[in-house]
């Protein structure tokens, strides 16, 4: 089997059996296309050895001068392809099993809103006038949901009406890898906002079962949510560029700072590994250090 054939079958598997998001599928396609351009379209899958992988890494690092984060992502896509090929018994050995190559990533903490910007954004989505049209109400409701639950923007746009239970105050979220989890609508302002939004949604002519729709009846997209969030933040006077993922980071940090057990935070965020959640403990520690530094500075004056 050639790498070209393997890529085609692997992506078909990812699109059907695993049901990956369009964004992830685009990333896999791009990464594997780059790999094929290096190894050649006719390169046999079973002929790729660890030394070839090392040469590919060196090529990305020294000749194309890619960042370590980009190199790691390119390798991750290729590694998944070889893992799948082993499971399907297309190859007998996996060159990644003996590859001892370290990718040193810079330590970057996730960006979260500070308390001031968070309060400003909450106030902006809470304000609702009688003249607000349906799209404004929907946009504010969606952003409020992101702020209170920490769900991913892709998970938000995928919510169906039957995923929501106002009676039980919860939402079924279909996360990465088809893993389902529950998130809860415990805050009364959010609960009431969703309740009011549903009343207005009933008057919209639509054929989709998605929870969030436009006034024209079509399901909203992730770019739509990003634009709405950017506009709300800008009008509220928030200087920094606010993204949906920042709201997820903000939510996680806030939960940990309030004393919620990290295992619960892991479950609420839908992280498969606790190590992914642990990065937010560093964010909380960083916030504590900065607060102490500010307090120390005031004391000196």
C-alpha cells in the first residue's frame, strides 16, 4: 500500500467511523498532504522507517524552519495514520514505536479573561431590551452558554433541541471522539435566557433540529459565533481579542479557583486525560502570583 492510498483510506475512516469535526479533518488533510509532498506519492507505507521520520523532522525544522508546535502537529497526524494502519494490519511494524525524537514545545498557558473583562462581558450578554431582534437574542444566549459551561464552540453549534432538558436543567454534549457528557444549567440568569430564547425560536420557520438557528432558519456556524462574540466584546469596550476558546479557559480557571475538584472539571470540560485539565492549575497559580505581586506593590506605596 502506498502512502497515497493509506491517506485516502485513513481519512475515510476518520470521517465515518470516528466522526471528527470538519476543522480536524481539514487539519489532517493538510498535514498528510505535506507529508506526501516530502515522501512522494508512490512511497510504500511499509517502507517508511524511523530514520526517514527523523529526516522529515530535520527537514521541517532546519529547511522549512517550522515552529515546534507545527512539527508536533504534522507528526501527530502521521502517527495516527500509522497507528490505524497497524490496527488494520496493513503494516507489521510501526516506525513511531522506535522513534526517540523529542519535540520541545514552548510552555504557553491558555489565555483567559481577567475578572474585569469577564464581568464586562457578562453584563453585555445579560442586557436585553425589548427591541432586540431574534439574532441578537440568540447571539447573547449562545455566548452566555459558553461563559457558564465551558463547552467548545464546535459543541455549541452541534447541540440539538432534544439534547436540552430544561426540566432537569442539563444539556447533553457530544464531544470529541463521540464522547457524550452532561453539562448543567445551574445559574438562573442562563436558565431564564435559554427559556426566553426557546420561546422566540418557536416562531422561527426552520427545518433543522439544531438549538441555535438564525432568523432565516438555518443552523448557526462556528464562524458566526466567533463574529458575534467579537462584536459583543468590542461594543462592551473590551480591548483584547476575545475568542470562544478563551471563554472555555476562563470557565475552567474560575472553577478551579473556586475549589471545584479537578476531576469534576475534567468531566465538565470533556477532557479524556487529566493532564490536559492540569494546565489550568498553573493558570490559577499564575493568577495568584500576580495578585500577590499587585498587593505587595500597593503595600510598599
